């Protein structure tokens, strides 16, 4: 009965104007850390601090898990599944790490594990990926799936401020946690893209294989230069199949700050909003956009999962193939160095003639095709250059950069970012 | 086996990399106007020009209707339902006009009538409205749901051209039909918003009650002035509940060119793309965006409906409550004059002192609260003024305008548009 649980109870207690199927759902027990007055009116005897008594109760069909964190959430989920309960959870950390174990148990028990609330808050994304969009061959699923970092980057862009000051303000306003690590270092987004990739590409994803880079190093200068070049900087989570088909099914899966062209649909997703772009054959590109967190949106997602279970009566352990999990293999993830991508690098070099030519020649030697080298500014004999590449193997780019770092003209390489 | 039918066949004939449930679907017959070579490879004996033989075939479970138009589509759909077949259709004209008759027949027969492809091409919008989003109390569903007019308006905006010339070019390029009436006069969008409103607000909508205004009168001047004021002009279809609750369930439902603030999510939906924004309690705003038409997207939507039926086995006329239709009453539509909205009006007035004051006073007398009166230009003693109101009853605004038309200073009122 925290933020999300309260939101769920509010919907279930006031069903007028909502889908009539909600009237078939009844709140049987509410597990709490502490018995105390609550803002929703439920009979006192529904509350209990004994979570085991809930998952053992034979009158309960569905368990909603909104505890968060890895334990005791994982153990309780597994125990509840063993007891034949369906699970509805918002817990991306548990699902991205223990999804295999949990879904195998669910398949054996013939129950559903529903996770609409785990990614994108209220945005219907899990159900469309499992259902409507799954008739396509998915080529990419990518998006802005962490509200805190999007809030910080939007404010950095609008105000021209630097990361640290805006993070501090965001913490004061409640948009960022006291320990912001999971958000600003991209770990939360990596949990979520692991889940989306598994659904999009029909195989399990090893969470640890996902390349993950946060937004701590983004400077006001980079945001301003990006803008001049026609980009905004967003923390994107990206999972895609390589454009060149390979023998084995291997995908890219990564989280990093990314220069997004201003006319791209993801560029105008601001503040705490989330958006997920799905690219498939033959559908093309669709984007699902909305509030990525908060009581109301997350509760909406959880109740939609409850309703989907209510509409899919199970029996003899037969489950609806559009709600269950059909994965039986693990997808391999392309190592980040083998990824082919566009890149942006900012360099501070001495103002000597021929330095742009020398850089261009070095990139060319490593087969790194450039889109532009732009001189952004000059101060005290130091020239600031921004280089944007075409799609190139990241390994070739890094090889060129290793060489360039040794150039006597190169003072510093303050930033290196991916470009969509 | 036209554009969309071909797209459907391509998906069903190449199921690798798609949801495994597609392998349970088999193409039994293909109704065509004429037996001739086709671009997909199906056995010759599947093709027939005898549509009645298809809907009478006891081995066929699902009929895909992509004929378009009112007849014979309507009669064939009803006949097929009577024969116990499920229907998947992209036909917004038939569903928006004969939905009541068709869904009553389907309920009696215990079959599904699935319409994902009827609105928004490939965008999953029908299923989320019926399912995930229906746990919310929906306050508004609105969007850009006609690709042709959005393509024309986007080009008018980018090129500064006038409607007629860009329409002609769009026709030459295949983006507009030879007879563009259904698109440019807003009729197609009205069909679609009738369908979305029925799903969002849980009642039938009388298609004829929907106010409908197309884009023929939009000039390059209006687009340019709108831009200066921070708006883009989009053809929006809007269905919403009044902000002031009323005794009876009555909704607004209308289609008209609309000034959309440039920072609104719908403002950056360009070209032939569609987007639908849903506002609900407690979810807030979500937007679903993607290609509004075309072989691939529409086929994706149709096959997703086929799969949803395949995953929901029926028996004893019991159907899945999240796929069936639960409407039993008709929603009343607020007359357009009673709508409360923001408005934009452009006037040409004689350059005499006090004319802005006189206009302001007249609007004030009719309780029309103004956001701005801006002088846009002056030429040959004629001043061009643009007035933007706050939310006002449209009737009050029209009363003020009737009076203003009689002012000796007012030469002409070339445009009157709604503002989001």
C-alpha cells in the first residue's frame, strides 16, 4: 500500500466508468510493512504484515507484487507461483535478472506473470509487443525509458545548466532519488531494455551483457553543440538486430546518451515522459508515448494486467499464448566493440594548420567515414572541434581515437557520444 | 488481393521470425474481382470470384474483409456472421455507420468482429482502447487520423504553398485520391473518431452527429500566422467528455482544422503519419504514433486481429470480454454550438483608431475571454488582426462574431479556426 498499491486500490474501489470486468476483481488481502491508517478505505482486517499468509491463501488467485528490489520479492514471487497464483508485478529488477527462473516456474504451474507496469509506466507497451506487434519481424525496439534522466536532460537543455546542479535540484523536487545511481548510471534503463528485447526478439537476454553508460559525463557544452548540429541528447536504451544478417541470432542491446536528430519522433519526448519506438517488418515505425512513472500511470498498467488475467480463464494448466511466455533460448548480445553506429567526438586541439586534415586522414586510414568535422570555437590558441561519423564499426573508431590521442596537437578529448 | 490483402498474405506465407501462433492460421480462399496472376504465390484453386461461396464454406472460421465501401461489404459481413464466421475488417465506413447492426449480430452469433486496421493503420490503438486503457475513465481521445490531409498540411507548412496546388501535387504522387472528398473534407477522420469514441466512452455513436470540417479553406497565410503565434495547423479528430460533468453521458465529437501548440505531442506528427492521444484517469496522457496507412502497416493490424482470435478459442457462444463489444446504449453528442473551446479568428479591418478596443469590448460583452489580439500586418490602409480566445462557449463566440461582422470597420473575416 505504497504509492503504486494505493493507486491500484483506488481504481478497484471505484469501478464506475471503467471496464465492467473490473467488477469481477476483489481485494482479498493487503500486505504491508506496518499496520497504520491508510488513505484508501478498506476493511481493517484485509491488512496484514504476514506476506507468507497471503501467498498461501487458497482463496487468492492473483498476487500483485509492488515491493520492489530483489529480495524478498523474488522468493515471494516464486513461492506464490508454486502455490498456483498468477503474478502481476512492476519489478523490472527481478524480471530482468530472474525472468528465466520465474517464467519457467510459471509455465510449469500454468499461471501468468504479467509485467506491463515494469516498463514505461502507464504506456501500453508489454501487451502490444507480445500481441499486436509480434506478427512483425521486429528489427529494433528503442526508447526513452527512464523518466529521471529524461527530466534532467530536458532541464539541462532548456536552462543550459550542468548535470550536477540540476541533479541536486531534481533530488530536492523529488524527481530523483537520494541515491540516484540506478537512474543516472542507466541501470534502470538497462533492466527495462533487457525485458523489451526479450519480448521483441523472442529469446532470453542476459542482463549483464547489456552495455550501460549513464548521463553523469554530459556537459552543458555538449548539449549546446549538439543543438547547433541539429541534435538533442537523450539517454536511449536500444535493442536491435544488426543491419547485416548474421548466422546466429544475435542482437545489440545497449544504454547510452545519444545524439538524436531534432526531427526524430524521440527528440520531442521531454520531462519525465517515456517513449518506446518499435521498428518492424512490415509495420515500419510505431512509437508509444506517455508518463513513465507515478501512482496513476503505474496503477493503470497493473490493473490492465489484472483484467487481462480475469478475461483469460485458465484450466488444466492451459494458458493464453498471447499472455504467456514462449521463450526457450537465450539471445546472444553483440559485444559493444562490434556494434556499427554513428559517433560524435569533441576534441580540444592546438590551433595549427593541417590539424583537421591530419584527423581526417587518420579516421580515413581506419575506414571511419565522417559526416562532418566542425570547428565550434577557439580560445587562447586552442580550437574546439566536433566530429560526427557515418555508421562505422565502434572498434575501428576506437582504434582511430587511440592513435589520435597520441597526436601532439591534441590536448584533450572531453566527450565521446553515440549518434542515432 | 489488393494492396492490403497482398500484405496479409505475405505475412501469413512467411511466418519465420513472427509469433508462432501464426502457424495455426491457413489461407483457405481468396475472393477476387478477377482471376489473374498475382504477386504472392498461392495455389490457383484458392482464388475465386464467388464471394458467397467463401462465406458459406464450413471449413472457414474467419473472414477478412478488405473490399472497402458500404456495399456489398456490409451485406457480406452480416451474412458471414450469421454463418458463424469471425470478421476482421479494415472498413471504417461500414463500422462507423452499421456498427450497431453488425455487433448485435456478432453478439448473437458468438463471433468476433475485429477492427484494428480500421483506424490508424498499423498503430495498435483499438486493442489498447478495449483492453489496457479501459481500466481508466477516459476523458478524451483525439488525434491525427487521416494521413492524406496531414501530408498536405505538412507540405503547406514546410513549403508555404496553398492548398489547391499541393493537393494537385499530392494526387500526382499518389498521396491523395482522384476524388479527395473523403479525406480533405474530414469524412474519413469522422468515421474513425466515431469508432474511437464508441470504444473510449463505452457507447454507440451516431456518425451523423459528428461535426465535420475539412482543410479546403486553410490558406498559406493562416499557417504562417499560426506559426508566428506558436502553433501548427493539424486536422484533428476530437472526442471528449465536457470538463463540466453533466447529468447525462454526452460527449463532444468533432473533426476540424485545429491550431496545435508547437510543444504539444501532436504538433510534431508529420507527413502521412497518424497519432492518437488518449487522456484518462488515472493514467494521464498517452500517445500512440505510427504509419496511418499502407500495405505493411494495415496488414500488420489485420494479422494481429487474426492472431487475437486464434488465441481466444470460442465455444458455446462465449467470447473473450476484452475482444467482444459490450455497448448497449447510444452516447449523446453535444451540439457543436454548445462546445467550449479555444478559437482563432483572422480579420481584415480599416486602419482606424480604436478598432481593437471596439472588438475587445464586443467580445467582452458576450463573455468571450481573449488570450490575444495581434496586428499581423497592414497594407493599403487595411489592418490584418488575429484574435485568439481562451476556452469559451462556441455559441457566445459566434454571437460576438455576428455583431462584429456588422461593424463598418470590418472588411472581411477570412478565417475562423479552432485552437487546442
